[in-house]
């Protein structure tokens, strides 16, 4: 039965097109996931600041301390949508 569904309908992709990688990033779900990643990164930066009295020079420094999971770092930086700049006691995290 599943084989019959898969051939003409491209099941399961036809049933759940939002889960395809290209559609996921531009969907409301993809935007929500990116917003959560950014919020997580901001929290990690604040924790780093509390421990070191300054913000890190790079996001990689936060990941090296274990405060930020490497998957979060990869998702934020690999897409090229976020740019981080440290100014010691302040920072800019710009995401498109």
C-alpha cells in the first residue's frame, strides 16, 4: 500500500512540503526556528559576559567555553544571515 502511495504522489514529500529543507528556511516555521537560535545566541553571549566581564571577540569563543552548542553556532554562521561584532562591553548581532 505504501509503495502505491509513493509512486504517483511522491509521498511523503507531497504531504509535508514544509519539511523539505529549501521550504523550511523560508516558511514561518523556519523563521521561528531562526528566531529561537538568535535568542539562544543572545542568552549565551550574556552568560559569557557575566563570567568574563566582556563579550567575546568571536562567537566561536562562546562555543569553546561550552555555553553555546556547536550546532547553534553552525546554524547561525553557516547561513550567512548573522554578523557578530564585539566592542568589549557591548556587541552587535545583526541578522537578516
